[in-house]
């Protein structure tokens, strides 16, 4: 089985999302959220693979694997995978169901990198449900790496992304409850406490002590 350490030896790291590549075929390990294999006759690193962080990364991996299994590009796979938690209404840290800031605004971030080292990112983006797709457009359609706030929103709308109200009823309820005391006590790595049962904060570098979803992928074409 190709573990994370082996994968990282043959790919470059990115802050959030990365696409890289190798050849062959593998089957997804749904229990761990990683891909395993290889298929009969495949070289040790010669097969598609996808891994991601957090419990909700398992569903993201399934979406990414659907692309890789058909011979698709790693870049398309990580975009498809990231869109899953972005749309997950149980997830209060990554996407449209994310809890708002103190003024009730839901702002989202995303970054993506291709196999050539090209990068695109957005930060503080409001009203757009899939910031990962906007980040890819930044990478492919502009000379920039990062667009922020109103500029990111303007660009997204110009690119045809629909403007939406992202504050869900559940998130609005939680925000209004917070407003009663307006007590701001940020907790590092809150994802595991707000998604499913969670496992606590853990230790530095451990399973429950890192950022929001990150995804790494290898595809058949070596891209």
C-alpha cells in the first residue's frame, strides 16, 4: 500500500490542494480515505492515488477517485474532491455551511496547484459556493496567484459563478446564539469538534491538529 510518506517523496507539497501524477491503477480504501493497490503488474508508484485530511475527506476521496479511475487528470480530481466538503451542510469549517464571522458573513478560502507549479488561490471570498473552482480559474485565467475579498468575488462573478447566500439556517442559529454573549474564544483545529463525533485536538502534527481539508493526487499520465 502506498502510504502518505511514500507519496510525499514523489510529489511537491502545497498549502491546501495539490495535483501530481504517476501511471497505473488502484482501488480506494474507503476506511482510511487513501487509495490502495497496486493493480496486478503495476509498479510500486505506477498507479493513481489520492489522499486527503479529516474524516470528511473520505467522501472527497470518493469523488476524486471517480475522476482518476477513468484516467482523468489529477487536477480535475482534486477540484472534484474539494467541492464535496464545500457543499457538505454538516461541515461548519470548510464550505457553504461554515460558521460566519462576528458580523454574520461567511467567507471562504481555497488554493490549488498543478503539476507544473502553477498556483491559484482565493481568500475572504463571500457568496460563492465553490471557492476551489474559483481558485483554479485564478491559476488558469489570470497572471495572479491570490485574489482576496471583493476582488475575488468580482472575478468569480465575471467567470460565471452564481452569487448565493451561504449562511445556512443552522449556521445563522449558531451565530445568533453566539451574539448573546459575543464571547470570542477561538479554538485551534475546531474541525473535529464540529464534524461528526470528533476526536479532540490531539497533539501537534497529529490527526486532529492541522488545517482544513488538504488533498494530494497522482494520476495515470504522470501529471
